C-alpha cells in the first residue's frame, strides 16, 4: 500500500492567490482528517470526514478555507485568497473504522505564502 | 473546550538517560489516547491506550494511562540519538470521533 499521498510536497505562492492541496487516503479507510502544523500552535485539526461526509469543520480558521471529499479516494483543501499567516505544513491523515482511530499521515504539504 | 496539554515542551538529555514525557487532557466522552513520534515529516503511530493502568511496551518505549488523573506518560529508557523527535499526544473523543493533538514535546538526545 502506498500510504496516504499528498500533493504538492511544497507550495510557494503569493498573497491573494488560490491554493489547492490534495490528498489520497489509504484505500479502504473511511475517515479522513486535515491538520495544520506550526511551531506556535502545534498540530491543529481543521476538518474531518467520515464516509466522505464532513463531520466537524469547526477548526477551519475562516471562510477562506474550504474542504471537499467528492469520493472515498480523494480530498482537497482550498485556501482562497491565501495570506502569509496561512504558511504552515498541512497534513492529511486517514484511518479505518469507527473505533480507536490509528491515524496514518501523509508526508504533508509545506505551504509558504509570500 | 477539549484540550490536550503536553509537558515539557522541549527536553535535552544525554544518550543513555531515561526520559518521561507527560500528557494531560480534558475531553468530553474520552475514547482513547494515542502517542505519535514525528521525526522529519509525518507523525508515526507509537501506542494507543484505552484502559487505565495497563502498560504498553515497545522495546525501550512504554506508556501508561491514568483515567482518574486524566493523564498519560511516555517513558523512553536508555535513550539513543535516533530517539530525537517531537512526541505528540492525541486524544480521541467518543462523542464525535474527533482526534485532538497536544503541541508536542521536542526531545533532543545529545551523543
């Protein structure tokens, strides 16, 4: 199994531009999580899905952030417009089942907004 | 509000020392507590704890949960430079399946 696949690995963009981060979870996993990691705030949960349905998006910082999961094998996190304070590492993670979630993380997307 | 607090935030020790990392939590309808190790990129799973007082072990690493004190510790004995990493504690809530992480403990092992 290839694990959780995220793209791009690195993204450098200018303030105001739209950014789209992509995630392919492990096949068969039915939960998907988007996290953001910074030195100051650690690993913050942004949104998570169960069976492709968004369950809790209370961690999404602003309306500039949106996430979709059109099918079981693909999810996107979009920032529009991006701002310098959005610079962080964004992780996608997936897990199997309803109980005892053992998360498998992707390698992350390092986002820099200039 | 659900939260996970880890201490210390950073720790520097010499190779061969034993370290104890702490995690305390406040969460509605606790289901499990998880420990992860993050080296260069993605966190990797170490332990999952659901019952109080039962120690989980993997080589030189061990962890135990205290549901009464709402806390857990992660012990690493005979530390090696390869143990240098950020150690993350996370808690899963039964009510909404949410998994919340602490800020982590940054551990550095000196040779």
